[in-house]
């Protein structure tokens, strides 16, 4: 065998190992070296997650200690939200196990249970916990805010606003106004809702987490109203407060895609390929950029594999995203419409309406389209992108 | 050193974009008769959660850290997977430890073999990996038999599933259940003793002064046919009703009732109450025996997709097994019917012995105590 120079030898080694690694996923193998890193744990370089792991170990020793369980659940829910990592939802549920099915669980446990169900899009389950909880504890502000959010997602705007109104005087004004702004902006009062929110945000006295939430909300309302300059400003303000928030990144990416700025999506989401909903937006951007063809093809097959994996385990949380994937990336209008309709039966946010309209349009399904137009007429929805989608139909 | 860096870099570079995903494990079980082969892919991140794989706590799991704990991993996983055939637990033994990648990262791959005592038509699987640690964990089973595969999902709410019995084509499946039916009647002594108790007097005729030898084989044959037909008809009805969950009786009641039926049938030979209407008794108690067969069928498991076929096969197997007993019994008994040995030893002595054995069963089953096992233990 020819003796290779060190550089060449490494190249050859790299080639061999690339072949080996490429075959991973098809055939199980025995790694060549003990030092090979197989998995990077989420707590690597994240002190908050390392702390969560220690708290979980403490809880494991005292599983019925609510005082330990509550912060574990809170942090796990927070991690699931910011990272878009559903394994933390499993951890949260495990921490709540002693109170998961108990009818007489303490109020805080019921609230966390409802929040977890909301995170998994089990809105009916969430309400089934929140309704009796608020009946017994009408002053529980966090429960009321959570219920308002769930009711808004379900399109029950009047009920949501009633919950928000009863928060007045119990929480910071920005929370009351933000709570109110969501359902109000979706039921014909977008302008007033935005003005109130922008007004309170100008005062800048709430804590950064609440401000980030309110800025994101303001950005979304402004974008729906067609005030793109204001939307951009609010998105930037929110990003400055928390650049890692996955929900915010997704909302901003949607905005950029709508404004036909796919190239701006790349740096925003490049490091978020683990999150399915963010990878989808990244792929949607790459699809529109000819110089991103290679990576787009890769991300497209990654997404297909992930939706397939979710289906195998019986998950249907990301029906909206899967409908978008089927429609825009795979060009399968009928599959997309079936998913969009299933999704619409569960949740009714503007984005859910939008994918329903787009899929119905592509599939030429007048009945599905009528569901959407009836909804818009009934609720006086003001949404530039949704209405633009309907214009094309006519 | 450079070599290692290249290796490490390649491990990261070649990986696809990993997903954030809820916890799944991928289990494959391949069955060939009583022997099993399996592969279980379990996420390293989940194993770290359960067992703490990251020995140096640097946030990276290396192959060395996995290799060091491979027997712990196997022991942890195997304790949480039970595979049973014919109501008996199969033994599972690890064969090899490997790694692989799935959409959300690296997985430990555990290859194992399994051996069951009896090759039943189905496997009962009890899956409890990460129970208590992650209620959202799912076990995705790919079950392979006769070259066909089917998928089953285990979750915290459904940790037990029955697989198999519906692969390999309708004919093979039917044959399997016929076989199980025959096997069940031949090893189900209570059913055999009940049948024998009713058959023993078939070669006699009841006279006011006692049992007399029957004059014609034809008359005995008709008598046997009536008893067997009535018994068959009755237990077919209740077997079907119970297998389809239309009528469900507590098994303690059923099993005690069966024991009682054996006692009464045997005593009736010694102290006749019912002579020529034995087919009626066969029918009445046959209803109870059908519930007993259904219990055995339940342990085997019925494939949901082709329930009727398996049920019919099992029933037919029971009839065939029972018919074989009759075919052996009748000519022999008829030939010996006038001998002292048959009249005194087989008929009278046999009936008394059956009545005694069945009385013990009755006590055991009704009061849930082990008389025979207590005697054997002394």
C-alpha cells in the first residue's frame, strides 16, 4: 500500500469516515473510537438547562414535593417553548405525575397541567382544567390569562376578552392591554387594539419578558393591518429583548417571507434546524433562492423524515406546518387541504385560516373556501395576507 | 491527534440536521416459532435522562461513555420489556451493542434474542420503557413474522398489546388456531374428564336394577353422538359470545362451575339421577365449558383483523380433539363393556376417582386455594 503523506492520510480517513457516517441511519454500527462524540446534550453551554437537570434529580428523590415540582415544570415548559423541544414537555408531565389525573390537585398543579395541555394543542383538555379552576379561584390571574390565550386560539374572542377585562387591577396594565389586544384585533378592532398596545409599550416600565411578548404581539397586529414599517420596528424591539425566543423567530420569519425577503430568513434561522417549525420556514426561504438549492433539497428530505416520524408516533401537533410543507414544498394540494381542514377543527388562528385558504384554492375546493370566507365575515377579521389570498381567488 | 479531530468532525459534519422531537424508541421483534430476534433503538439523550450516561458531565456523550454502561443500558431496557407467549414469559438476552442515528440524534442499538417455552399464535408484549420518567415516550414496534411486518405503538396509556396471529395468510392462521384448539382440549383435563364421565355409561342401558350392557353398538353410538353434539353446540355458543365480549363472566365463577360439572357428571354414574337425558346435562354444562375455552383463547390473543377466522379455527380444533378422544374411547369401551374390569374399575372406580379429583378442583377454584400444590409441597 502506498504511503500517504499525513495530510493525504487524513483526507483518506475523512473520506472513509464520511462513507461510514453517511451509512448511519441505515445500518447500526460500532464507532471506531471511544472519544467520538455521539450526542450533545441540551444542557451543554446552557446553565439554565443544567440547573433544570439538577432540580429534576432533586425532584426524583421527592416526587411528591410540590415546591420542587412547580419550578421544574415552569422551567421545562419555558425550555420547550424557547427551544421548540417537545422532550421538555414530557419532563414537565413527568414532574406533574402525582397530580396529573387527580381531581383534587392543588390549584398551581392544575394551572401547570392546563398550560402543558395548551402547549400540546389539547385545548379542550386545557379548558377542562381551567374552567373549574377559575370557578373556584376567580382571582387567579395566570389561569385567566392562559384561558384567554386558549379561547383566542379557538376563536372564542368574546369569551377571551371577558377574561382579559377581569384582569384589570390585578396585573400590570401592559398585560391587561396585551391580553385584550389579541382577541380584539381578530374581531374587528385591530386599530384600537394596536394603538392601546403601542401606547402602553411607549412607557417601557414592564419587565423584559412581558415587553418582549407585547412587542411580538404588536408586530403581528401591525403586520396583519398592513403597517409593515411598524411591524418591522416591533419585531426588532422584541428581538433585542430576547433573540432566542423560537415563537418570535417563527413569527418574524413569516413576516419576512410575506414581505418577499427570503434572504433575511437565512441568518435568522440558520442555527435552528432542530426545531421543525423553524426548519420549515428556513426551507420555505431557501426554496425561493436559487443559490440555496443544495441545502434546500437536504432540508426538504429532513422535514419529510420528521413529519413521517411524528406520524409514526401518532403525533398531530404540527398539522398546520405539515399542511404548509405538503402544499408549498411538495405541491400536494389535496393532502395539504386534508391536513389544513383537520387543523382548522382544532385551532383557529390567522395562520390556520391562511393555510386553509391556500390549500383550498390550490385544490379547487369551494366548500373549504367557504368555511374560510364565512369565518372572516362573521368575525370581521382584518388580515392583509389573508385578504390578499382571497383576492387572488376571485 | 489530527486523526481524532477528523473523526470527530466527521461525526458531526455527516449528521443530518437533527430534529427536536418527543421521545420515541424503535423496537423490532422478529418471530420464528418459539424463538425471537430483536433490535431496540433507544435515544442516548433519553438513556442519559434515566441512567446518567454523561460520566464526566461535559454535556457530550461519547462512545466510550456509552460502551462503559452498555450492560446497564441492556439491563434497564430489558426489565421494561416483557414478551409472553401462551401466557408464559419469554426470556430475552442481549446479543450486541451498536449505535445509529435517527431524525433527532444518536441512539443506542441493542440487539437481542429471545426464547419462548411454547410457540403460541400471538405474543403479548408489555412495554414500559421510561415509565414515570417521560409519560410522552412512545415505543414504536415493528413486528415481523412470516416475512410480513406490522407496526404497533406503545404509550403510557397503552403499555400492553397483543401482536401476531394474523400474518402468513389466512390458511396458516386458521391452521394455527385449529392446532391450539386441539392442544387445549388434550391438555385441559377438566374438559376431558367431564366428557369421559358422560361417555362412560354410553355402553350401558339404564335398568331399574342398575346399569346393563348395551345390546347394540348402534344404540351406544347414537347415545355418544347425542352427548357430544349437545356439548359441542353449547360450548360453541358461549365460546363465541365470550370471545366477542358479548357475554363476560368472572373466570373464578366459570372455573368453579366447570369443576362442579365434572363432580356432578361423575356422581351421576354412581348414583344415577339422569340416565337417558345425559345430552341435556351435556348441553347445560357445555355452556359453562365454552366460557372456559374462551378464557384460554383470551390468553392466546385474537388478532383483531381476522377474529372470526381464528375463533372458528380454535373451535374446530376443540371439536377435532374431542372427536379423537371419542373415536378411541367408544370401540374400546363397547368391547369391554361386559367385563368386570370395565364395570367395576373403569366405570365405578373411574367415576369415583373423577368425582374426587374434581371436588378438590372445586374447592381450589371456588376458594382460591391450592390443595394439590399444598400436598405436593409436603
